[in-house]
C-alpha cells in the first residue's frame, strides 16, 4: 500500500472542545504524521499523511470528533506526500 497526504478542514463546533488534541491522539493510533491548527474563522485545518487505509480511518474519526465537538462538514483535498515528518503536531 502507498502513502498519501490529505488536507482537511473541519467545520462546526471544533474549537474549544479538544478537537486538535483528539486529532493528535487519533493520528498516533493510526500511525499518521502531519499537523493541525485552529483557523481564525472557527474551523480546524491540517494535513495528514499515512497509508491509505489509515488515512480513511483517521478522517472518519475526525468526522465524528471528540465528545463535545459537533462536526458539520469535513472538507478534504489531496496533497503531495512529504518526506521527513516524524509525528503529528498541534500548531498554534
């Protein structure tokens, strides 16, 4: 299986509900590298890289979100795979 990278943008109640740290935890569970951060307009964006099946599972988790989040939409776009990432980080 090959690696892939996706950009994601989560819409809804995703700030102030531990969404970014939920994403980091799920990324570790699925061996995903990348990053995420809050946007100025109340969304969470990021990029995730890993095996295709792992990415699908990770994005499904992000679409569900943590307990207090309410994700109304999760946009996704393909990106070029990047070398040298060791982990998934929460950016500020």
